C-alpha cells in the first residue's frame, strides 16, 4: 500500500494528496465500509494518552498526515513524507469529484444549522453535488440508533462526521458495521469552515505551516491546546531516542 511511519505509537501513511484522494475513491467504489482518520499533532498526542483512540487509529483503513507537525515528525523519524494531507482539502477534493461520480454524501456534526449551511456552500461550489442528508452533532447515546437509521435511509457513499476528536473517531469505529456507507471520515472543523462559522488560516500561513497558530489566535479557548505542538515535538524527540537504542 503506502510507506507508513510509527509516530508515538500511531501508524500514519506517507502519501500525497492525490494518492489519498485515489485511495478514498477505491474505498467508495469497493463498497468496503472503510474509515479514514486525519492525524495532526494534537490527535497523535491525544492518542498517546488514550489507548482506545490509538487502537482505533491503528485499525483505521487509512490515516493521513493532517498537519505540518505530523510531516515534520515523519521526516525526523527517518520516513520521508511528501506533503501534508489536510482533512479539509481532502474533503474538498472528494466533493469536487462527487457530481461526476454520482457519489451521495451525508454531513453529520457541528452545532445546529451548521451542516445545512455547509450543504448550501457545497451546492454552490460544486454544482450537481448530491448532499443527501444532514444531522447536527448534538445527541446522546440514546439517539444513536435513530441517527444510524437516518444515515442508512439516504444510502450515502461518503459520511463526513464533524464531532471533534476523539468523539468522531470513537463514534465511527463503534458504528461502522451498522452504517450502510462505503467511506466514513472524521473531519473535525471542516463543516464549520465550509459554513463560514470558523475561518481557515490565510494561504500564506498554511504555506508557512502556521495554521495551528492561526487557530489559537481565532479561538482563544483553544490557547491551551497550542501547547500540544511543542509537547509533541518534545515527545517525538524522546520517542526517537528511545527507539534508536
């Protein structure tokens, strides 16, 4: 398949955006009930302390390097990684292909009203796209069966779950067998950005690998989470030292 790298116990694929898009397409056409996870430094750090999340990521069909920190760690650990595969961009690539491929898509997650706004934006950006359903991310365990039925009734090819890490990964993994859907992806804030309720970093900041800093500035409540990156760098240094002995 692809070269992979073990970063703090999480196996991440070393691949280009184009390869990630092609692989997602194979999952969809293969009707495989596959799961893609998008691993940035914050998710990998969380998995280092959350055994269940780590297990889920290592059982996922594909884990892409979503973030400059993941790419840096891979290269530092001796596995050349061509580029970051940002979850937001991966989703946009799939949405762009969807009309031509006749793929049906379901948006699940974020605050009430956000998925509907993201749907309107997708319909504007990708004429002919078929977003077959939306559901907000506010629910209890008691609602899960009804949510699965709602998703299955629309028979989507792609389910985008925007429930935040690790909730989206844990929910998808727990319910993958019951979902009648070839490909599920945990997409974090993607629907929020599409709906315009959260800004994405300007291109120059993305290129300078400063998207994490932008998010911290835009969302002061995330400021503590900015420490995840320096902690991640320190943890990767120790990991390399320990595993090279």
